[in-house]
């Protein structure tokens, strides 16, 4: 049994998806449709712009989604449809890519939603007020205990449960700095502040959640072609109203990636294809369960190898 998973922020790179767009017309059409939906030439930024500008949340989110869907369209052009997966999932913004790939949200609507999401998340907290940190070598329960001790009246939450040895905390900057110190005292191998522009997936993102509730209320969501493992529930969902509610909750809620992979394993998934830029999710999956085989599908060569693997 196979699952397709879709990366989140941090995977962005100048040039991503370019070879797909130049070799697969269906992939080129994805970037054109995203450009049209946003009313700007985002693809020019993706393929030849400045990495600092691409990394801005409001650009990175639709750009990464476009690259993922371009890779998915390239697979489809070679006869590998979404039905080749039993489940789809995505890390944070990648959940939107998963929903677009599964036909639950149109590509144009997904691009516009992610532009709104990225801007709302950036605007929710003034620069310098919030922070995020990666705690390496502590499990989720230990990281939660660190966050609780560090809060001291501020917001400090476990934001991303990525794998058994990597948890990201998010909240007020002073509390996150305290969490880094406490984590080191508790035996973390490393505890480092992350170079992010806002404290994602914590209560400080409530203004962004409100903005997404408004935006999502105006968008048609259909039943996905295959079930989606939702970030905040780590369980499969298919009901459009439930998907809509969980996407709002996701803005302030934890990304339960470790549990999501465990759930896919429990459902019988033995192969995971990471569709889009980078290989970060594949690394996380291997640290969660080494019995699941991972394949990154982000270039034309990757698509060829993935298709060939089905005949092996």
C-alpha cells in the first residue's frame, strides 16, 4: 500500500520544478494556472528570483504547492494517478497540496488560499515578538514538559511533532528562548532557534486562523479521491465540512506528523512517495519507521524512476 505526502515550508529552493515545467506540458500548465490565479508571475520568482523573497511565507506557500502539483501532474501524464495512493498527507501547508492533488480543492483556489494563509500568518504577530525552536533528542512528551515549564504566562507550545527525536516549539520569543535553555538542561542533543519569520502553529496564530475561516467558507471543497491524513487529528478524513474545519484548526494546532506516519503504517502503508521539493519528509519517515520505504519525486528523473519502480 502506498501513500503520497507533500512537503511544507523549508523545502523551497530557487529552480524547483523548472525541469518538470520544461519537459512536461501538464506541469508547465500548473505554474501558469497558479500565476493566473495570483495575478502575478510567481513562477519567475521560483525559477530565477531571490531566495529571500521566495522564502517569504506568502510566496513560499503557493510556490511549494505549485511545485508539488506539477510533480503530481507529471506522474499523471505517465499514467500514475492519485488512485495509486491509498492515502495522501502533507506537512502544514503541504496538507493543502495533498487536498489539491486529491481533487478536493481546485488548483486556483488552493493557490489563492495559500497566499491568504501565508500573509495572514506573517501578519498575525509583529516581527520579533514570536519565535520557534527545534528540540532535537527529546520525544514529544518531554518537549511538551519543556514548553509547559518555559511558558511562565507566555505562549509556548509544541508546534510540530516531526519524528521521535525532533519536536519544534513555538510561541513568544522570551518563552522559546527559555525552552531552549531548559531543553539543554533536560538532555536535548541540540536546541536551536529557527530562522523563521513568525511563530507558526501556536495560539498566537489565532488572527490567521480567523482569516482562514473566512477564506475557506467561500471555497468549494469536494470529497477527496483518496482519504487525507489530517495534521491536527493524525487520522483519515474525507468529509468536506470536516476538512474545512480542520484546516482552520491547523493554523493554531500542532502538526502531528509522527502520529500521521504511524497511522499510515497501521493502515498498511509500506511505501511513501514525497511529491514536490526536497526530501525532508522522507528523512522524518525513516526516523519514525524504517520499514516504510521512501521515494522523493520532485524532478523529471524522479518521475521516470518512480514510474519504472511500479513495473519492477
